[in-house]
C-alpha cells in the first residue's frame, strides 16, 4: 500500500463511521487538557518524540506562518501513522520508549487545528472540521 493510499484509507474509515470517530474522540480533549495544562507543553512532547525516533537533532522555528519542528530521526512507517491518527493506541512499547501512551502528539491540537506531518513517504495534515445537522 502506498503512503497516499494508507492516509486515504484512514480518512475514509473515520469519515465513513461517525460512531468510530466519536469513539476515538470521546474524552480525548478532556484527557489532553488534564495531561497538558500549559500551552507550550507540546514542545516537550515533540522533543520526546524526536528522542523516541532516535533523533540526534531537533530544530524548532517560529515565525509569522507558524511553528516548524523537525528532527533527523526515523521516518514514519504504517504503524506510526495508524498510532498518530488515533488516541491512546500507541505503536511504542513502554520498555523501549519515553513516550508510549499515544497522546503526546495530540497536545499540538491545543495550539493548532491543522498540524501537518512530513515523514518519509508521508505528507498529511489534520484539519478540524465541523458539520451541523439540519
């Protein structure tokens, strides 16, 4: 499966199942607010994720367009993408990684409603969307 097919498959799974989407999001915002009470905490999570990816360098740039965080660690694989597209379903083992709860990256949603990820073959953006019933 290509990276693009993989992302499209995840998107279709969530869009095709409102119940799955609600289940995935149930309690997530509350959990994040309790786990990450300060807005800047997401930076610590990204440094931790870089360490888990065996990175030797992390770069954080802030300008009028937003924040760009890069590292030279391992590229994402399918399991990593599946984990980052869910809440509390990590791909990491507690005995091998600092971050293994499956919520650290999600702290970015406290400061952005459209974070993007570029890693290896993957390039995708999370976008907040709302629909209203009529």
